[in-house]
C-alpha cells in the first residue's frame, strides 16, 4: 500500500502546470506596464543626460527634437495603432462606427506626427489646443469600445496617460515660465522629458490594449 508521502509526491506534478499557467498570465499582464515604464524612464534619462552633459546637442537624445528616437518611435507606434484600428473596423460586429472614428483619428495623428504639421502647431503659443477635441473624441470612442473587455483597464490607462501628456504639453511651458524658469533650466527640461515620456508610454499602453481588444473577442 502506498505511503502518505508517495501520494504527496504524486500530487505535485499535477499542480505544476497550473502554477506555470498563472506565472505566464502574470507576466503577460505585467508586460505592457513594464514596457511603458521602461520607455518612460529611458526618455527621461536620455533627454536629461543630453541636456546635462552636452547642452542638447545630440538631437537623437533630445526629446524636444523631431529627430529624437522617442519622436520616431511615437510615429511608428501611431502607424501601428492606425493599422490596428483598421483591423478593428473590419472585424467589428458591433460598434463599427466607434472603431471607424478611432481609426480615422489615429490616421490623422499619424500624418501629423510624420509630417511638419505638428511642428508648425507647436510654434503657436496655445497651438496644441487644436488637438483637444480630437483627443476627447478618441477617448470617448475607445472608452466605450473597451467596455466589458478584460483589456479595458489597459486601454483606459493608455488614454489617461495620453490626457496627462496633453495637459503637460499645453500647460507645462506656461507654468514653468510663470515660476520663473527659462528654457535652459533643469525645470524646463524636466517638463520636456515628462511630456514626451508620458506620450510614448500612453501610446504604447493604448496600442497594446487595442490589440488585445480586437484579437480576444468580437468588437
């Protein structure tokens, strides 16, 4: 007759696949947050190192430059987001109009980021405000589309981070100047890093969340 210890040993292998499955699920759920956090930290570090060590002469590290790695990556993520939005429209069995509006907005933002349009808007004192209704429409559409999905928190975290980034873009320069800091101050450059870091992190969270939406259930 088998001893009690033999039964205990035999029971262990049965539990192992469950534990491995839970571990994989935790890793998958934590991956977007890790990726976004890593991007945020990298933008901040590279920009501030460029400012402190070389007075922003290395354009690829300068978060305020169109040639920076973060700008290029944001443009690439927006192109991917647009493609994902188009797939969402094609796969949608309901809420097709919300997916269509979202894809159109993402496409418009991609064009703006890839062209000189956003640079011209940035030169205006409150130019970024033209993006306010566009961003609000995107938030409204994807907020509703994500209802009932297990990826809704990821999508909404991305949207919330983008709203924060937009606020820093619009209000940040004016707040810093009111506080008496100029462009060459650490305070201003921290603001630059923050607005770019939150934008990149927000788009990464959002595009990963939307990918989850369209490939895990019918929209």
